[in-house]
């Protein structure tokens, strides 16, 4: 399995890190792009340097490298996840504005009909955010805000994060047991 991962500067860097950790455990071939602002968010929120995060991926690219393999539709992969996804990146993808490798790889993912999952991190949402999400949803993009589910009775913040990461992995077709699946009432 080959997954493209984008990490943007929105709050929630832990989602991208946990995603990479679990993909590595699962033996996935990961192709990572970290935006410039994500570097700062990773340091602030996760206490990790860019080089530490890159070590979690099989391949890593500069956000300016529009000649990277993942910038082309001929690069085959099983899906792309942007976690977290800033509203700037979401807007760029919605408008087809491929000014960096994350938005270009997402654009290619859409045009090739592959799974694209975005974990947008913003609240409250304004009309522009919602319209951009709707535009992308109409193109088949999966918009999955990392909203906690409490029916699994999470005990820690890590439990809440793992739930969202597990759901995102499931949405690109990767089976996992990272989260409690609703089975109905007893």
C-alpha cells in the first residue's frame, strides 16, 4: 500500500504524526510533504523537528518540489490524506491552485479518481470554508474533521486522536483496529 501524506500548519500536528507512525507499523510506503508552517506547528505542538517527522516516512519531499513523483498523475498510489488540513490548503485544493506540492498532489489525486481525505482543523467555520468543503465533496473528496466520538469512552487525548487517525485510514481502505466501532446498543 502506497499513501501520500500532507501535513499543513493548522493546529493538530499530532494527527499527521500518528498517521505516519501507524502507516509505518502497517508497512505502508508513505510519501510525505510537510508545509512550511507545519514545521513550526510540529515543534510547538508535538515537540518534533522536521527531520524527526521525515524519518517516519519512506519518502519525503519539499513543499516547493513540484517535480516530485507525487506531482504527476502517472504516480500510482492508494490514496492521500492531509492531516491536519489548513483552510488555506483546503481553499487551494478547492480552486485547483497548485502552488505547492501538497495542493498539487491533492489536485492530481482528484483528477485521477483516487481517494483524498482531508482533516480540516478550524472552528468556527465561515461560509467560505463551508463552500470550499462542499465544492470538494462534490468532486468526491472526503471531508473528515477530526471530531471526537465519545461512544467509545476515550480515556486520553491519545484515544481521541487515534480514533480520528483510524477513521482516516479506513477511509483510504486500510483496515485497522485503532478505534471503537459502533455496534449498537446492548
